[in-house]
C-alpha cells in the first residue's frame, strides 16, 4: 500500500553549495549527510513538514546520478513513495507489467528501497521505500 511521499531527490554538482542555497533562500537546515558508495553518491536531507528533500552529489563519475547530471543538468532526480511492504509492492508492480530497476529491495538512505524504471512512469524515476 502506498502511504505518502517520503522525499523528493535533487541531483546536484555540489552538495554543500546546494545546501547553502536552500538554507539561505528557504531556511532549510541539513539534518543528515551520508556517503552511499554502492550508489555512487553523497546524500544530504532537509525536512519540510512530513516530507524531506534529498540532495544527491555524485561521487562516482560513471554512476547513475553523474550520468543524470551530464544528460539533464541539475534538478529533480526522483520522487520517493513510502510503502508498507516493498517486496510485495515490487512483485505486484512487476505482475502489472511495470519495468523495475530493482526486482528485489536493497538497502538505501531512507530504508529498504527499490526503483521503478522511468519508461513505465512517464519519464519519472520513482523510488519506493519501506522504513525499517
């Protein structure tokens, strides 16, 4: 079951520059910064009400976020939706013909995660997360 929008991720060239802009313009204070080597990013989060914004700076020039910035520039990278049971959601979506990037959940910054391919969601990369 889909619960809520957990976060919106923004791909940036410089994490600290982006955090400075969002702090000075909107007063959003960083809550957490973490290197995620298996995803080739350094990530930071700020909260806005019940949702957060996640900033992603590539650390691997061959990684997905680096390639995204190369093709499209900085901007919204994905929308993350919280679910009750990620494995059930991925299985159900695959049965409906949705193209998955992750057929099985993996560990991520927000919990157990899985991505849907943008070809199945009108060009929008969707991440599902089960909080653990």
